[in-house]
């Protein structure tokens, strides 16, 4: 194999809005670590909110700088530290990805098997040195990582959506959808479009999609939605109640992260319905909690990251049960990261990738 370079290019988040393409030392594998040559890295809604200076990312210890962003990555193994080949069952040339969280392995949640709730919560792309992300030519996969091999039959687009698809799987699993359910999905960004395809595989009675963008609603129809509604133009609560004999939907998945979508969901649900919260909020929200308790006795379920769902995501992609091409809309070179971030923030795009 060709000798690896000593230096590499990497996007570095120095401060909110101050992201630069820096030349830095290429990481070197230590014991039980591997180095990958990044093949692609997606830009997540969380990456955009961090770029714009969201308090939840920059206040306290959530994000350290300068750090390389990016947790939606995959790449080719180019260096294997002592013991890593056996630990991860990999060899030079394999394609791999890793879960976005690097669990400590020692806290209560890790020991119980609920590693995605690890109290240290080191997430790729947010902690410098500890968890540098994938917006770079090479990246280190630390020994505590959860690593998965990827079949080389997958396309770049498929490899790059393994992380968001895995999170979407966790959300749909939490929803516990039944065959006769009416399911409402609020928000069809990249993750919402993954959820839509997964909900379709569950074969519920009716899938209703809500979004403000007509282009995304049209795409949702192509991907299996039965009904697509724009809450800015229609009384979606009234329409859905009419569709369900006045009762309301069985399940509401909130994938937008705006207060209005939360209150709307509580109104849409029937008595004993299930509300699944996935969206990432930039502001606090309020709701009538009497609706949740005394009014409807709703089940409220949160969703955090993925929970052992990477193998499922890889299998679904390998079987071509998920359409990645309709989710990935644009690809940019690493050097054009600023343009890529602008594109990712636009409603004219769905998922934007960076390719070193």
C-alpha cells in the first residue's frame, strides 16, 4: 500500500460560523485503534445548528474547539493499531463505519447495555482529540468505538446514510407501529425520509406526512406516503380527525424540532395514542400537559441516537429496501465545505455530502 501522508486537510470548527479548512497532522493508530480514509461524510441538522452557533453546542462542554465536525461517515481502513484487527474483525482495505457515540464502557448505562445513553456522551465531531469527526481526509476510530464492516456493494450514497438511517430505525422501533395504525410523520428532511420508508415497511393502515415544503411532500408521495399535507396551508388537525372518524391518529412522530409541531401532534393524537419525539430543538417549547395526562393518557417516547441499529441499516441498504438516491441530493469536495453547509441549510436540498 502507498505510504500514508504525514499531513492532511480537515475542516475545523474554531468558533460559531468560523469553520476553516486546515492542514493538520494525520492521525496515527494507537493500540486497538484504526485509521480510515474517509470516503464520504454527511452534513447533519445538528452540524448546521452548531455552525450557526446554537447554545446547546457551544455552551458548557458539548463542543470543544478546534474540532473536526461530522458523524455521518464511512471509509476505508488504511492503518490498524496493535490488537485492533482482532478486536474489530477488520483488515486493511475493508470499508467500515462506526456509531456516532464513543461509549465509555464504564458508566451505569454502558454496563446495562444501554450504551447510547452513556453519561460521557462523546460524539464524533464534537470533542477535539477525543472524537474528531469525518470532515477530513483521514480519521481515527478509537478503541471504544462500535465499528461495523460495510459491504463494498453499497454505493457512496448508501454508505453515507447509514448513521441517519440507524437513528431513524430507532425512532420507528420506539413508535411500535401496528398493522392497523394511522401514523403521522411531522417533518421529512433526510431523517424523516428515512423514517417514511421504514414506516412503509411496517405496513400500517395509513401514513400521513406533514411538511411545509411542497417539493418534499411530492418526494414523500414517491416514497410511499398515503397523504401529504402542508400545515401552513391546511387545518391538518381537522383533516386528520375527519380521516379517522373523529378519533385522531394512533402515532405521531415529531421529526422537525419546533414547538408548533409538538402542540399540533398532541392535538392530532387519539386517546391512548403514542407521541415519539425525535426533533432537535433550538428553543424551549410548552404544551398543555393536561392533554398528555388527564385528557388523553398518551405515551410520550423520546429518541436518542441509534440503539444497536447499525446492522439493521446496513442490511436494509444491502437489500435495496431503502432508496438512498432520493435522499442524497448534492455532493461537494472537502475544499468547498462552506458552499456545502449553505446548500445543506436550503430547502432546495435534502442530504448534502462532503467527499474528501
